[in-house]
C-alpha cells in the first residue's frame, strides 16, 4: 500500500473503506414470478409520484397476469405511512411498490 504525506504527517490510505452502519438483509423473496399476485402501489404525494407508479403498474399488468392492483397515496411525503394505511396495504397486496416523485 502506498504511503502519503498529509500536512507533514504520514498516513496510510485504504481504498476499501469501512462503515459502522448496520447491514440490513433484504426481505425473503416469496415469489418467483408476479403472475397471480396482488400488486400494491403506494405513492407519496410528491409531484409525478402517482404518475410514475401508475405507469409501473401498467407495465407490470402487461408483463404478468396480476390478480389485482391496489393503489393508495400517502397524504404527505414528509411522514411515514400511517399504521392503518400500512395495514390496509398488507391486507390487499402481496407485493408493494412505493416511490418518490419530482
């Protein structure tokens, strides 16, 4: 590893980096295909978020035999979805797509 002089001090720099941030595992993949699933679309009320999500829903409907598409929007982008909205999405969707707009 190369050594570098910084402000009169010798330092060893590593390109590997490090992080103390906790690693999170992805949710297990329950579906091998979207055929037959109930798709949920959750917008965040930002400009264009609903339009983008609707376009994604349309593309997925063309490519897969979705059972249904359930669409909701959060009242504001600055706060998490309310518990009742989360419960409604869980009750009506097997797979959820959410996103931001602008």
